[in-house]
């Protein structure tokens, strides 16, 4: 268990599709207000969700995710216990993405193609992530965070 982690409130779906297109913005996005589906969760969950979205189709599946994790850790340090949880939380996020998409596609068959458009990539990421021993992923996460700390 992670002892008393921070539990911030955040909108879980503040992705690119929720932002106005660049041509319609006069200034960069400075914040997002979306109280419709705000949730309270462990801070490390937010990092895991963002990292899962950075998994690559390149030979090094984890490279971009590790960049995100180490950069986040450089600004808002995660505990050793939180770093240990990241691999499992990333897997959970990918599984949730697959299960929810499949459920929605069954519920709304007319939108099946649209709903499932990213699911093959999620299955690929899941398969590739499961092919890497969890201890190796965790070691790479810790290593990336140590490396970032020594570069600071």
C-alpha cells in the first residue's frame, strides 16, 4: 500500500479532443475546467493514465512513457511505492480502455467502428506490455526517475 498518497481532483479526459483546435485559440491552453466528471483519486493514477497514453508503436514500447514519468517525477516527486505501482496501473488503464470500448460498441452497434477505432492499438500495447516482466518495467521506471534526478 502507498502510505497516504495525495488525492487531487482532476478531469480524467482532458485530451486533445476536448481542446479547441489551435486555429481557434488566441493563447495556449492554461487550464481546463470540466466539473462534469471530476474524480478524486491517487495522484499516481493520473501519471499512470498519461503514461499509458504514451506507449509507443516503436521497438521501445516504454520509451515515451518513461520520458513522461521521469519528467513528472522531476517536478512532482513520486514515492518509491508509487513508482512500484505504475506498471500495474498502466496495465489497468489499458484494460479499462479495451473493456469500456467493447462494452460501448456492443451497446451502440451503429457507432461500433468509431468506438473501436483505437482498440486494436490498445490490444497491441497490452500484448507487448505483458510480454515484458513486471520487474523489468518497474526497474526501468525507477532508473528513468534516478536518471532524471541526476540530470537536474
